[in-house]
């Protein structure tokens, strides 16, 4: 069993994307999928990632297979930092899916960083586009009672006090083409549960130490680098 199943899944996906950076770097951000005060999300088409058949199988040591995956960029607005957000989210998802494995398939398929080769900070987060280039409708939704139950069951009584249904009403969960997905971890309700677990600091340190494995590097003069840089500066 992988010690950090979600982290391993992300690292494998990024490794596969890294084999095809020329194709990725030649693209421009496409359809706008969403925005918040801190981030703007846009599609960048499809790419081949090393995604496991399911996160549940990842936890059992399943071998990753290359698959075509719809991709999106989460580009920071203002002074939001992609690296810190990635560490925060990957660590939280890893801890949550180990303790509440039934929630695994609701999470983003993977998350990584997009950076210019030689730069001292990443440009954006690269992740699954659950809407498949906007072909599936997406709307915020309250986390389902079943999901809240799984979350609380995984973290015990303390989590029941820290994570309430009210906090999960306006964040985290989305209806994507009729399927509940957990895609936005900017607020803290889900992370609050994970933070109750002592290992979360260890997971965050592990994610930080493996930053290079989670980063797709593209040339600074590439189409994608120039387009994202312009968006980030706006």
C-alpha cells in the first residue's frame, strides 16, 4: 500500500505530462470554467496522464496506466500562491481519502504545478477538468448527507464538532453533470477535519519535499507560458 496514495497518484500524473511538455507548452488556455477572488480556472484541452483506474486501487498498490485526461489550469489572481495551495490541498485530500476512502472518487483526479523552467515560483496549478472542456454543466451544491457522514466517520467525534453541514453548504462540493464532486478546497471546512489528524503535518512536509515531482516544466518562451503569465498579471 502506498503511504501517500493521493500524492503518489499526482506524482505519476505529472510524470506522464512531463513526457509530453512540447505539446502542452504549445497550447493557450481555452474555455473559462470558473473564477473566484483568488483563482481563475480555464481549460487547456486533453493530455495523457498516469492515472490509476481508481484511487481505491491506488491505495492497494495498483499500477498506473496512461489515460487521456481533460486538463484545467487554476491561475492565481493577486498574490495567491499556487505552491502553498497545492501543498494544502494535496495533503488534505491524501489524509481524507485514507481515512474516508469512499470519498476518493469525488476528489480531483490529480493536482500538480505548472512552472517555467528556471523560474523560482510556479505559474499555476494543473489539474483535472471535471467538466470535460465545459461539456458538462457544473453548479455548486451542498455536500450530500452521505458524504458528510463519511467525512465525519473517518475522523471521529472531534471532526463532528469541527466540520458541520453549514460549513459544507457553500464550498467544496459541485454537481458536475449530475455527479457530486469535491473540487474546491480554498475554504477550510474539509481541511479542518484533516487538521485534527496528527499525520497531516507529516503529509504536508512530504508534499513540499516532493515539489519537483509535482511540477510540469515548460519553456519561458512557449505559447502557454506567455499566455498564463499575461493572465496572472491581470
